[in-house]
């Protein structure tokens, strides 16, 4: 009796599940990376500086204030006075004290009375906003008990 050798068939693997997993991981990483910029306001165009660098340690409690101009679709200013974009609303600098007081009270109620000392106010001011107005914004924050500040700028591309 003559025995024939068995043919070595290479198993066909279905690559569909592997490709699905790779695409799901890719989408997950894209979403996670974009959460860093979720507090960024598109209407605020940050100034560019060669010395700008992201903070090494992110503050535990932060309050983000975007300070810029309402702009048209072409990027030109729609209004001549800047606005603070705070909690998904446009707030005039003159009314900001009321909003900051409410935010401070909410933080104190949620985290305790001493949390105000740990809150860092992150100011993202448009490059076209005069420095004097940014200083007025800082003073409004100080009047409401906030003492730590970070100013955000973009890294200048060479």
C-alpha cells in the first residue's frame, strides 16, 4: 500500500477582525488626543511665541477663560470689543464678576472652602486683545478670590 504525503495547506486567516480592531484603536487614540483641545475656543487665536511650552504638570483644578473677538467666516473681527467665552456663553468683561462669583461658589460647594487656593485660571487671550484688557481680566479674577494664573500661547513654528 502506497501512502501519499499529506499536502501542507496554509490556513487561510480572516483579516477582517484584526483590521477592525486596528481601526477602532486608531479612532480611540484620535479621540483621546483631541480631548486636550476640547477647552480650546476656535474664536480665540493665541499669540505665537518661541518660548511657549506646555506645562509639565496639569493643574488639578483649572478654570479656562477664552478671551477673544467674535469673528466673521473670513476671520475678520465682527465686533471691536473682545468677549470672554466662559461656560459655553459669551460674557462681557463687565459682567464677568458675577459669573466668576457663581463659579467660585460652585467650586467651594463641590470641593470645599479651601479649593479656591488650588484653582488655576487658564487665560487663553486672542493675539489681537490688548495687554491692558488681559490685565483687567486678571484683576476681575483676583477680585473674586482667584490667585493662580496661566497665560496660554502657541509655539512659534520655524
